């Protein structure tokens, strides 16, 4: 169990570092964004400073939710792999229709297919 805990901790550190980098990059890019939408903020009583903060938080939240979901999915897969080491992510041919041609099973262990969300 300790090994699994360490793997999840290492995974969290990687995700936290990547998230910070992505947020920092976006904040820097925002400095050159078109801010004409701030005019409508102003009309609706939102100050320039509040508008800037709203934009920063909205962009930060977008990355946070994306990274949080991906982290949880990967951490859950680590947990499943610790219990069922033969389980794998795999693509399966769609035999019932034309689209999609294949679909992915997040964790396939023998005949047990698990969708991790």
C-alpha cells in the first residue's frame, strides 16, 4: 500500500507542477489578449480590476477542472492496477455500428471492463 501511496503522491506532484506551468503560461498570454469584453463588464458595473480577476479565475478554473479530472482518472487506474496488475487500457473494435470504429476501455481485466470517470 505504501508503494501505491508514493506513486499517487508523485503523480500529484507532476500534475500540480504541470498545472502551475499551464496557468502561468496562460496568465502571461492574457496580457496580450483582446479585452474588449471588459466594456460590457463596465456597463454592468464590474470594475476593470474585477474583470481582470474574473478572466484569470475563469481561465485558472478551466485548467484546474481539466487537470483534476485527468489526475483522478490516472490515480484510480493506479489503484486498480495495484489490485489487478494484469488490467490494461485497450481499444476495442465496434461490432455494432460504423461509428466510432473503435472505443477505449479504461481498464480491462479479463472479462471485466471498467470505465474510469
